[in-house]
C-alpha cells in the first residue's frame, strides 16, 4: 500500500505540467530555480473533506490529492490550532464578522443598503406631500 502511494509522489517531483503550473520557480541564493525544498512533496489527504477524498481515486486522483495538499507544491500550510474551513469546522459568527468588516464586498453592501433606505425615505416624503396637498 505504501509503495502504491509513494509512486505518484515521486512522479510529481518530475513536475508534469499539471503540477508545474502551481509551483513558483524563483531563483534562490545559488541562482537556480526550483522547489523551495529539495525533498519530495508529501500529500496530506487528511486535510480534504471525506467526500472529496472518496471522489479522488486512481492515479489522477492521487496526483490531484498531492497537488491540493502538499505545501511544497503551493498548497496552504494548515496549523494545528486553525479554525474555519481548513480544519473542517465552521468559523464562529464573531470571527466571520471581524474578517469581513471593512472589505470591499461589505462596504459595497453597506453602500447599497444606504441607497435603498434613501430611496424608500424619498418615496415616502413624496407620498406624504401629495397626500397633504
């Protein structure tokens, strides 16, 4: 079983186009470019939800799992204490609100609500003037 899972990992080090497009090749102090680490990337399928793991079968599924979960290939590193979608849980309401306040979508929402409230208030004033005349 270990040999079956290790085979796609060694093939991924050869950087096929599917993997190569997700890696950053920046020159290092030695002047060459390549993976940040000289070790082979390691898949961490435990980061994926159960339904996704079940859908990723066969050699292509194993390669996609490696690409999606190996930090050496550009996947985000997951810390042990992380909350939210990375650890499989949902962020709390206070966390979600604090992360979205001041972002462009939340400011656009507040602006849109202000325009709607202003339009409704203006329509009521016009109706009130017509009814008093």
